C-alpha cells in the first residue's frame, strides 16, 4: 500500500539526571565544548560530558552545575572562540 511509519522504542528511563535541551550540536555521547554564562555577562567555553538523549533532552554527565545557563544553538560561527561578551 506504500505506507511507511517510523517506530521509536524507549529502551531506558533515567530519573534525577541533569539535562539540557537537545539540538543540532548533539551527535552522540561524549565530550562537547559548550558556552556557559558566567556572572559577568560572558559566555565561557567549557568541556561538558554528555550522555544519553531523547528528542527533547540530553543527559549531562559532568561539566555543568544545576541552574547554569548554557547556549545550545546558533553558536557554530563562534566555535573557535573561548569567550564571548554579552551586550
């Protein structure tokens, strides 16, 4: 009949983990350099270990603290910079 469907099966549930929004930056588990906001209105590049994901969120294994602000999209133009000032 020419119909096609995609089926996604949830293989695990993790509770009590820190997570950030999933976006085009995420390609799988491993180490990433993400921009994190500091108290001086600066974005500082930081190494962050990311784990499992779903369509909405990515697990943060290490490198971030609770309630830190992280930029997860629109930063590809700044990948060679280590710090940015927010105006």
